[in-house]
C-alpha cells in the first residue's frame, strides 16, 4: 500500500486565524496554569527530587491518566462513540481524564468534533495551516468567541451534556479544579504513607513523597499535554498518508509511539467512528488493544469495527475519499 498525497483541493499553504478569534484577548486562566505547571514540572531537574520510584510513577501516570483518560475515554469513547461501557466505568475514566487537566468532557468533545467537521479549514480550532505554534498551544491561549455560546455546545456536545455528571462539571468549574487538586493531595499522602511505613523516617518519607508528586503529577501532566497537542500539530504536518482525505492529516510514527496509537491520524480521519486507528499490520494501536481487553472482560460493548474502505486500505488499496465528519 503506497503512501498517497494530499488532494489538490486540500492544498493551501496558510490560513488566517478562525474568524471569531481575538488574539488580543488572552485566556489568562489557561496561560497562568500552563506556566505554573511547567515551572513545577522543572522540579524533576533538581537532584533532590529524583527517585526511581518517581520515574515509575511518571510512566504509570502517563498510562493510567494520560492514555486511558484522554485517547481512550475523551477521544474514542465520548467524542466518536467508538464503544460503550457501563456508566460507572465511563465516569471513572472521565475522572482519570480530569486528572490530566485537559478541560471538561463537553469542552474537549466539542472542540474535537468541530475539528473533524472543519479539518484544516479556517474554522478548525487548531489547524497548523495557521502556524505550528498555533496548532500546538496557541489556540488555547486566546479567546475564540465561536466556542463560548451555548449554541456551540448544543451543536457539538449535546449528547454529552445530557449526562447530569458532565453538566455539573460545566456548571461548576470548581469541581474540575477540586478533582485535579484532590488527586494531587491523595498522591502526596499515599506516597508519604507508604514511604514512611517502609523507611520509618519522616524527612526521607517527605522527600520521597515530593519526588513522586513532582514526577508522577506535575511532569506527567505536562508530558501528557504535549503528546496530546502533538496529534493536532505534528500529525497534520509530518508523516505519510494511507487515505486521500480532504485535509492534511498524516500518519506519524513518533506521535503514534508516544500516544499509544493516536499518531496514525490519517487512518483516523479516514474512518473517525472506528475504535481502531490501525490499518497496516505494523501500525500498532495500544489504545485499541485496551478497548478490546475491556470487551473481552465484558466491560465494553458496541465496539465500532473498521469501515469497508479502511479494510480495503489494509489489503493494499489506495482510497480517495472526502472529509466525512461522523459525530452524533
């Protein structure tokens, strides 16, 4: 299966900011949070904060909060409805996602569905056709007036807001903040308790607890932010294409590696509802394998299979197709 090029109608070198973006109005709450979290993450560069337990906590947190919370829950389950779980498990996954500090379910879903509906067009919230920095982080730093009215959520996240828990998260922004801060406190207390029980030394236990918080919370949060944003930026600039979608989506092996499969982005844009983004045998999709494990355990149902054109592509056929947004 040869790599395919971007269709002529999708080729455009640059785009202006979305029409209702005001680059002079800074989203101060996000920018402050962004700067503070990055400053806290830099603590891991100090020798006093290093521990192998902290490194283990970092990678465990990336898997639990970063992979299960964001790609599996926010992206494939809530945004694209690629599979279903019992509500209690869905809500648990959402709490994990909230501990990654990537906004509430309704906001995340609405932004992403709008991206698919306007991919690499002017109203795409984060196309790199504006510029790379815009697609990676800039779009979150300034005011986009198209994403604040109730009509925006009615159009792109109406099904999400029908859930009382998700509506509560929208009405009470403090709930989101308290969930994140609460998990920081729990992480610290649990780490200190285990370390004190093992070491019987309060100072050593405190150092170990702060190490685990620096690595397992602050550094992990920043890392998960950037690997998620890399799908928006890198996977629309660098890589190869299996399918002729009317956008610049690409399959990027590096992004796929650091996100458990999300970097096979052209495959995803070619078949947005499918639970799997794997087309070629070597395009491993760890997030999909987790979903299949849930299905085998009886915890996931209605797992959406590959569409016919994706199966044909896997067999070696290049597919030309339009931009077909599949959102509820």
